[in-house]
C-alpha cells in the first residue's frame, strides 16, 4: 500500500477500450511545480531589473537632452556675442581708416600751410 501512495496513476482509455496504465512518481508534479516557480521568479526578477535599468537610462537620457538644449542655447548666445564683436571690430577698423585718412589730409594741409607760410616770409622778406 505504501508504494501506491508514492505514485500517481493516470488511466488512458482509447476508443479500442484497451486500458493502459501509466504510473508517475508522486514527487514529479511537485518538482515540476517547483521548477516552474523558480523559473518564473527568475524571469520576473530579470525583467524587473531590466525595467529598472531601462527607466533609469531613460531618465538619464532626458537629463542629457535637457543639458544638450541648454548648451545649444549657450552656444547660440556665444555666437551672437561673437557676431556683435565682429561687427564692432569691423566698425572700429572702418573708423580707424577714416581717422587715418583725415590725419593724412591734415598733414597735407599742414604741409600746404608751411609752404604758404614760407612763401609769405619770402614775400615779406623781399
């Protein structure tokens, strides 16, 4: 009797009415159930871990995208400042050229004045 309690019996009755008896050890369903539970727990924890990692990566990605946008704004501001400086430098160079031209004109006029002064002195001296 003890042997019968350790085993689970399944009877398959085909259409031919022949009875086949298959005996399964009593411990087999429990071990299969345990294996399924262990595998399920492993799969659950693996996917849970993947989900946590994925969400943290998504958060990092969002933060990096925000930092990229901020840096792009800073870059644009710096480009604008550089353009303003370039235009200011160009204006100052233009003014410098104008002042150089005026200085040449003044030198020419001073030379003309000196020549006229010498002429006047020569005329007055004669």
